[in-house]
C-alpha cells in the first residue's frame, strides 16, 4: 500500500515514465488500444490552448494505454480473476471517457454545423479520433 500511495501522490521521473511505458506497446491484434489521432485540418483550427490540452491528454492516454497493456499481458493464457477483469474494465472505460473529453475540447474549433461530430459515440474509432469515415460524417451533417 505504501508504494501505491507514494506513486499516486508523487510524480515519477520522466525517464522512468517513458522507459516503462515503452515496454508496453499495444499488441497488433488490439488496434483499439492506442491514442486516436486528430486530423491536420481540425488541428489547424484549434486554439493554442486547446492544442496544449490535447497534447496533455494524448500523453495521459499513452500512459493509460501502456498500463492497460501491462495488466492485459498478465492474463495471457489464463482466466483473469474478477478483480483484474474489473480493473481492465475501469481502465478501458477511462480511455473511452478521455477520448470523449478530447472531442469536447475540440468542439469549439469546429464550424457549429459540425458540432454533432463531437457527440459521444457508443464505440470509439481505433486510429482517428473522429473516425476513419470523417468525410462521410461531414457530408451527412452538411
């Protein structure tokens, strides 16, 4: 308990954070376990403040993704105990919630008629924050 209390209340050294996160890259068969990118045209319309927030959230998601991967690797070939299943469910939902929050930060940068793109979806796209079919979504809203 003491080490968890310490890690929750003290920032780890940057080198330790990066070297640990780099050990836990998402496996190829789990393409949703990543940080969905924001396409350049949307990025270009964002305010400097929104871009700064987006960069911070992407960093948080990178670390969260590495943590999910580390927990998931402990389950290879075994059935997860209930507590680990619960932990993975909560961590994965946190990733979902952060991606929805990212959309809410980006929403002011969009033309108001495209605000519907920022609604929370039932599923999250694996590679691009607003989905791989953004042109179709834009056309549907136009």
